[in-house]
C-alpha cells in the first residue's frame, strides 16, 4: 500500500460538498467516499450532473473510493422492502457511472437461524442486489460490526456472485466486542474497502467509544500487516463520526496513516 490509497469519508468533515472537496485536496489525500444522498442521490443527478461531478473530482485531483448508501431500515426489514432494493440498485448503477463501482451499505445483523424471517428477507434482498451488481458491474460492500467476521464470511459464502463484498470497519467491530484481526483473516478476498477508524473498548473506568485515528485500541501496524497478508490493495478511508473538531481529527488521521504507510511510490 502507499499514500495514494488514503481517502477520507467526506461527511466526516462536516462541510458542504465543494468545501469538503477543497479540504480533501488540501489534505493531500487521493480519494473521498461520499453518500449518495441530497444532490448526489441517483434521482437528483442527471447525466449532465454526473459528468459535472466527475469533472469536479478531477479538478481536485480526487477519485471516489466508494459511495455510501444510508438506509432508514436494513435490508432485513420486510416493510418497504422492494422500494429499498430499487433504491440501492440505483445507487449501484450510479457508482458505476461515477467510477468507484462500489457501494457501502449497513445490511442488518446476521443471525445463526437461517430460516428466521429477517434472515430470509436479507438473503432475498442481497440476491436481488447481487444480480443487479453483476449486471451493471458494481459491488455491494456490507459494513462490518453487527456480527463477528467469521459469521459474516460464512454467510457470504452462500452466495454465488462477485458483486457482494465487505467494507471492513475495525472500530465498528471493536465497539461491538468482535476481533478486527480475526475478521481480516476470515473475510480475506471479500474485503473490497476498508475504513480507517479507531475506537476504545469499554473498561471499568470508561465506556466504549469511537476516538480519533491512532488514539484507540486498534493495533494499526498489525491491522495493515494482516491486510497485506490477504492481498488487500484497496483504499484506507478515514472516517470520524464523533468529536467536537472532526476536521482536525481527520487531518491528524491522514498524517498518522502516512507515517505508517510511507510516501507514495515515485
């Protein structure tokens, strides 16, 4: 890996789109993850709008690392299931048009009971989305954190598709009591994107919480070494969801990763 693979989640900066892109360029990162909402929602972006956004990214020397697809309910919810699937399908198509060909979604918790109604709904949703992803050439990345890595890996092994992958978020795993290092080993080639987000585990004197990158309990040298072992060559996208000065936290996170990864190859 090299510094060309460092990105930031634009929403972490708490800035309007154009100011956020300008700040990302100033930080010297190569990519940004953005949510497909508001002006960047599929229904809001015409063909002209899509060309203009691609031009705007190039003007700031940026690529898209992925599109985020926030959902009010997971893909395991039966209520409004079809409209939800259709929306994610449109975001998958948009991700192909804009370049990353990758969409990150919180699908819902995976349970051990395969015939439990929510699990049946989740499988149906993902099968429909995988078919669409295969058709348009885009991948749906399930966010980690609601279940252990080996559980997620076993679940994904049931699908015969290349359009389902994983966005590895070590902080989410740690906050929910799961081992991020075991997750890397279990998920392997399924990892198509990684957040660089840190957290502290709970103890007798503190509650579990997300913290600035490099200030938590994640062993980042071990994390990066394990990603190398499974031949992950994708983005490390810095995300900061809490804190009073997220812009400064993200900037410090960029510097932290650069110290670990080293300068870009000449």
